[in-house]
């Protein structure tokens, strides 16, 4: 939100929750606690955040504990969405970037749970991703964008490999 003084402000503090630092307990940002509050079985309702900007991990594994890394990746998706719409780059106008596949993809799973994030997984993992060709006109921004991209791609690859090996650590 932009105030009358022209300065930006975060305006969704009414939606924030305390984070339980004791990992052995269910915290306020976990599905089971929200389920008891909402008295419903639909996990899609319990995901906190704007679907398009939620982390890849939370979309692909609903019910996972929400971490600071999820918030950081979410900020990256806000930056990416805004940059693709508003920052000058080499694929403007008619150049096709499948924004819907990246940001809106979802599918129902058994038990009424809705999952998503496969477009984001593909975006990070595919060497032929359409986004790899994008170059932003502002060189410092371009460098920042691609450093963040690589950082999250590396983190998620490491995380998925750890999950496959049964290591719960981040």
C-alpha cells in the first residue's frame, strides 16, 4: 500500500500469526491447528498466502510446516511477477511467457486437497524453461533476479534430494 506521504507500507499485518519455535509442537502456522479452527477437511483453505506467490514447497506438499524459507521464496515470486509485467526486458508484448502455468497451476488430489507448484518446479528445473531467455534491461536488477533464481533452484534441489533420502532437515 502507498500512503498519502508517498511511502510504501506492508498492510496485511492483520493476517500474521505467531510462529511456534518449538518444532516438536504443532504451531499456529500448521494445517492441523488451522483445521481445528476452521473445522473443515479442505486443506486448500488452510494454505496461508496468495496462491500465485506461495512457495513451491508449500504448494507441492500442503500441510508442510511454513518456514522463513517459504516466505523468502514467496517474495521472489512477487518480484518475478512484477518484473515480468513492469520491468523492461527482451521479451515484451507478444512474446509468450506462460504466466498461468507458473503462477496459477493447481490440481485436485485425493481427500479434497488441492496441490500446485508444478509450473514453478518445472520453471526451476527445466534447462529449456522459457524464462531462461529473459534478460532485464537494468543490469543490476538482471543480476539480482538471476542470483535469486539460482539460489532458490539450488535450495529446492537440495531439499527435494533430502526428502527423497528421508532427511527432514532443511
